[in-house]
C-alpha cells in the first residue's frame, strides 16, 4: 500500500497510542520466532503508549522521535539520540534506537523517509556517526540498513529476553554534511 502522500513530522503526545500500535504490531510481526513468544504475547498497546508518554515527557532535548503519516494515519515511527556504551555512558555517536513501519506500509518509502529524517537530526546535532543494534536473525532489517548505508562494525552482543539470549549485531554509518542538509521535519 502506498496511496497518499507521506509526511514525516515530530511525534507529539497525541501520537502515543498510534505509535504504540505501530511498535507492538512491529514486534509481533517482525520478531515472531526470533524471541520468546511469551514476551511478545505480554506486549500491549496500552502499556506501550504509557511508556511513550513518559518518554516524551522526560525528554532532555537530545532525542528525536519522528512519525511517518499517510492519509492522516501514523504508519511508522523512529527514534534516535546519543549512543550509550556498555556502562550506559553517552558517547559522541548517535544511536538509532527504534524504527518501525506497519507491515502493509513496508516498501512504500516510509522507513527510508524516517531513516533520512533521523540521520539528518543526528548529523545536525553534531554527531559524526550513527550506530544501531539489530537482531542478528533479522535478515530483512539487516538488508534495509545495508541499503541505507549502515554496515556491521564487528560488535555483537546477546540481548536477554526472558532469560533467552537473542544475539544482536551492531551496525554503523558515518554521518555527513549531506545528511545534515536533508530536509528538516517539523
């Protein structure tokens, strides 16, 4: 589905419920078979919306939350901010914390547009590199990030989900002046 013009904009408090639906549905469809099903089954839009509201209320100005909207419907969401090392300390790099698009809007440009917006925000914020973590088994996401200029940097780590180690691979991409010059979304 690609009908209608795509709009990328800042996420607001009124968007929390819609973003939670995108995120929870993304986890259910993307991570089935990669994560313990009990974890996925326990996810709820209501709990996630509350987390989104708390996140937005507690922002310190260093993170960016963008939504992709088509025909008045939020079809995707992405978030980035400072990278945190193993000790939880911020580094000079940026991190793509999350990127989700409703399955029926995959391959419509929503993910690419959100990524471009988040790269622009990170570059404009003075970051020289953006990092992200992706489940090692998630071949679709790995292909998407490779097409967006990211590449594995050799760092892998287990992500613990209900006592099950789910391997993640870190990807990196240098940010450029061209990224910072990309359209800014309001």
